[in-house]
C-alpha cells in the first residue's frame, strides 16, 4: 500500500520515529546520504514526520508495505547495501534465527534530508 497522500489509510504506528534508525553504522549511512529508506516489521513513522539523527533532520516522504520477495537491488541500495543478498545477510546477522520468507511483509519508510 503506497501512501503519499492519505495517512488515514495506514494502521496505527507500532513504534516511534526515534527507533526508526538506531544502529550506529545505519545512522552514519543516513547522514552520508547512502541510506534513504528503512524496512521494519512494524510502522514507525507517518508521512511528514521528521527524524533527527546527530543534529541532522530527515523527513519521511513515503510509508508502505512490501514483501521481502519484492526486494530488488535498487531497494537494497536505498538501504545502503550493494545488493539484495548483501542486505539479506546483514538483516539475518542482526536477527539470529529469523527466517527470510519471501511472503513476509515489512514496512518501508523512505526519507530525505530536510533542507535549510
């Protein structure tokens, strides 16, 4: 479900935007512009919400669901990885024992730096 215009269509958030990007290496990738999206098993932000990382602000532009089987290398690059395989290996290393199921739905949060 792509949701750029209608936040009402989204279910309630399951966590707060402060928890969207927390791993130090991911924070650095966001600040450097190498990471422009985060996939989570829950919804952490609304479109238009602002995330602050080490004094840098980023606005959430899009929030939607996607299955792991739909991931492309382009999606992995939004996450700061070269390929889906690299992204998958990183995620599985963060969550030992978690299966990678193509039908599993995740929430995609896309963001850009706040200008000015």
